[in-house]
C-alpha cells in the first residue's frame, strides 16, 4: 500500500520539543515495516505563522511571505527526517520528481513546501496524485472537515463523509493568503477531486490515529470518497504484513 501523510506543522511541532516528532516518526516506520510505502509532507504550523506575521508587519509581499513559510516547512521536515531511520532520505525533497524517486528506491520520502502560492495541503495532494498513492491522509489539529472553523464558530458542523466535489464546495470561499490555516485548502481539494484520491482528514495530534486509519480505515475524522469509488476500499494495510 502506498500512502501519503500530510502532517500539519502545529501537529508535528506544537512546541520546541522532540517528543511529538519522535512519535510520528515511530508511526511512519511501523507502517513501513508492515509493508507500506510512505511519503510525508510537513507543514509550517505556528512557527511559520509567527514568522509570516512579523514579516508582513515589515511590508514583505505575499510571495516573500510564501518563501519564508516554505523555509519553515523544510526545517520541520528536517526534524522529522532526524527522527527517522537510515531508510529515510537525508534531506527534504524539493520537487515531486525527487520525492517519487525516493519512494521508488524504497526510502521514506519527506517534503515541505515546494512553491509560492501553494500550501503543503496542496503539496500533499499533488504528491499523492504524482505517485498514484492508494490513500492520502491529512493529520490536522482538528477532528475532520467542518462547515466553519470549530475553534471560532460554535455549532460548526462536522462532516463524517464527503465526496470530493462536496469537499470543494465546503472549502470554497475561505481566505487563503500566506499563513492561512484550514484542514484542507481549496487547491488541495480540487486536486483530490480531479485525481479521485481516497482521502481522510483526521486529528493527528495522537499519531496512532494515523496508523489505525491506514491499517483498517478506522478513524473519527472525515472520509473523502471519490465519486467512482466503492463504499469500502480493498487496499487497507494489515497488521499481518
């Protein structure tokens, strides 16, 4: 099974500590030992937003802010690489070709951001499409896709299941500038829609939830199911692998 996991920066590095990074690395390596090929995309999180906020006050333009955010995502990616075994790449891939080659070699592929005006949400979706992954997982700081930001809107509706086109409709209209925060952004949703990629959005603050979603499809997040897919996929990984 080939899986791409997009890990939010605030999920992987909620504070300057190695503990959460090590926990996520352990889950990735366990999945690899069970027969999965794993590509990980790491976001910038609160650190990136802090830097972007400071640079915005210094009148940096949006492209400059995006570049700053990309630098932070690659620093976070290096933290994850440091926690992984020697089967991982030694540096974050800077493009999809590098990432694909790493997976073909049997390495654990790790990426941060790639280009301005593209979040790591979109990078995760594009990588999954590029390598023809079986499953794309977004490990976020919320428990799925909601009608509004659940941290700011009381009564926001959580969706247990969406089609890809419904996901696009839900995400459309959100403000997306440098440092914006959402479980999945609009470009990512559109890539998921065109690729027909089976996707799960879940709370990744406990990395074991990622493992359970990959192994058996069991989670409390949101399933994004391609219109042409059956109700149940046939490719869940197994503890016996």
